[in-house]
C-alpha cells in the first residue's frame, strides 16, 4: 500500500539481497522511497507518481525460466530510471532480446571503474575508483538507443545511459560499502537527475505523522502495548504528542526483563516522557505458564499468548478503545510483500501477536515506513533521552530465550546478574555504543571448576556482542582481550552458580544473534 508523498522514489525489487541497502542510500539523501515487487501494478501510483525509479539487482539470469521480467510500462511513466546489475540486464534484454549473454568469466568482487562519460550519473566520480561486481551474465550488445559511459578491464559495459532519455544502468552495485563512491552515484541520480530536493527529515516526518494520526483517530482512543524497547516507546511518544490522553499505554512485567528493568523503564515512561501508562506485574503468571517448557518456539508462543491474556484483562470493560498502536518497522513490511514470497514467519512475540484480531481493534502503525536507525532519529527529535534511544535491541520474549532449556527462577536470576555485569562493563569502558547488541546466554550445562580449595559444579555463561547496521547480518564484535578477561572474572567471582564464561565468535549468517 503506497503512502502519499510529494517527493519520492520507487524501488522495484528483483530479488537482490542488497535491495534494502538501496533504500537506505536514497533515504540518507533525505528522500522518501518505497520498495515494491518488480511485478507491482503500476496503476497503484497513478495519483502519486514517483520522481524516479530504481530497478534492483537479483540472483537470476534473464534466461532462467522463472526470471523476473521487467514491466516496460515503467518507461511510459517518463521518469528517470536507474537499473542496477540484473535491473540493467533486464532493461537491455527487454529492449533488445539477445543483448545479454553468459559471461566467459563470472565477475565477482572489486573492480576499477574506468569512466568514459562523466556528464550526469558519473559526474565527479574518480576514474578507476573501486566498484563491487557480482554477476554471471553481461551485456554483449547494447540496444541502439543506449551508449556506454563506463567500463572495467573485464566488462566493456559497466555503466550506460539512454542517448536522449534519463534512463541509466550500472553493472555493479553502488549501494554496497565496497563501491567507494557509490553514495555519489546515488546523489547524482536522486538530486541531479530526479531533481529531488531532500525534504524528508525526522522533523518533517513527525509533523506529517502527527497530522495523519489526528485525522485518523479523531476523538477515538488508542491502546499501546509498551515493551520497554525503542520502537514502541517512539510510537507511544509520537501518538501522545498527537492526541494526548486519548492514548493509554500498558507496560507488562513478564518476569523476563533485565535486572531492575521494569522499575527503571516505568519511571522513565511516567516521570521523563509523561506518558499515560499503567504498569502491570504479571511475572508470576508468565513463569507459571512457562514451567516445563523447553522448546524455543513453544516458549515464544506461551509468552505471546500470555501477554495477550494479560493485556486483555487489563482493558476489560474499557470499550472506548478503537485502535491498537504497534511498532511495525519497514523491514517487516518489505518482508511481507517481497516477490520471493513472505520470509520466515515473523516470530509470535513480534508486535503483540494476535491482539488486533482478538480485540477487534484497528491498527495504527506510525513508524511502518522507517528503518531502525530512522526510528532512533525520530526519537531524538521527540526529545526521548539519548541513553534510552541508544539501547540495544531486546527480544520480545526477553531472557526467556536466553536461558536455554526450561525456565526456572534461580537460573533466570543467575542470568540477570551476569547480564547486568556485562552491560555495565560495556558502558564503563565506552564500548556499549560501539556494538549493535550485547547479551549473555545461560547454557543448560554444568562443568567442574575450582574456587578456593573447593571443587564446584556450576553453570556456563556465554557472552555475545555483535556489530551490525540493521541486524539482518552481523559480525561478532572484536572486544579487547583485557575487557573480556575482566568481565569473565567479575561474573565468575560475583555470580555464585556460574564458574565458566565463554565468548561467542560466530557471525550472522550462518548463526543468529540470539541463541534461541
């Protein structure tokens, strides 16, 4: 579903793993953009035409039987077009079948771009700058209406443009960080060719969204389930700014939060952000229902269903509410409409599960157009404290999926203490903001240790810290050895019940950030 914007760019997705990066590059220029499947019905945009169109890359060959086929009606829109890798090949093949062929030598990795024409798309691009190639096909013969504007040593066609119309294509990926001057290429296309001025900022988003919320809600009331995380907090603050006390927030303690988390966060909501919020301690109920449950997905379902029950009980008799606010983000939206089909099922704890259906409430999702870093920028603009906005992501099931195996209160408390030591140490050493997410996992194994003159038989804690941009991929953080040694010693000395600490050095993929 397209939202009206007076200045925006359409990205048609042909299946590239980098499509979201394209969107991020456009938004870094303060221009709104949307990702839609390559076969989207273009009539959807007839009342709000984009200022430009970008065709993403993709894993297929144009000769594959199930290859995505470009809808040539995009050229009738008479808007600037930029084809990237498969997007370029599909454009060339659609105009001139047979113009694309299998490359004798598949080109993957870094190459040096030799600029032949620097008048428009490649204006200001340094000759022989590094670009990132990833393709098995290449263009054998350009359609007559096109001309080459750059090549590499292995590819005679690395960038092209239409001789008379603002239609461009590149064989490389300007969106990835390995392409040294990729951001300048996007700036040339978005600012100089599409003539977008870049008015889409956190401040303009807030102004637009506040008006949209007021228009939608009118005199009705809105419920918001707060998780203690950044997304739901920004959503609640934004809605409160729009409609004041027509909003009611509910913050549930599920017994699976970090040490002293419920009290601290509830105080921030009430005293700092002045949100109309009810805090509900349901920890005993959650832990009772989780007794004996070991399977990770079963844990998620129990936690999600219990949250719904607690939420339902909290608003029993309050029939004046018409809307439920959720912190759905743009990556969730993209995954649900990707032409490759919906990705793996969004986990059951995500965005308060089945609440809208059960309570017959309409959804209101103010940040569904935003990526995580954009939500944080909006939060800062809303004057949410920076220490809160900068918090690491925390899973909906909380520590329930960080105590591996069955949840027991004594093991949860061990994990809370170890986790508090790790997070505090990261802050003390100035490392907290340098990692995307940090956590401790309590393993369901015990091992022999020696403390003083006594042998111990206690649990193992795994500490994990990763660096990432958006959590879709992540590398393990190379924390200093001295720091890891200090954390290990503190956990073993201060948390009676843990006698061994290990550091997780796996990346995503193939591993996930969380262990369950």
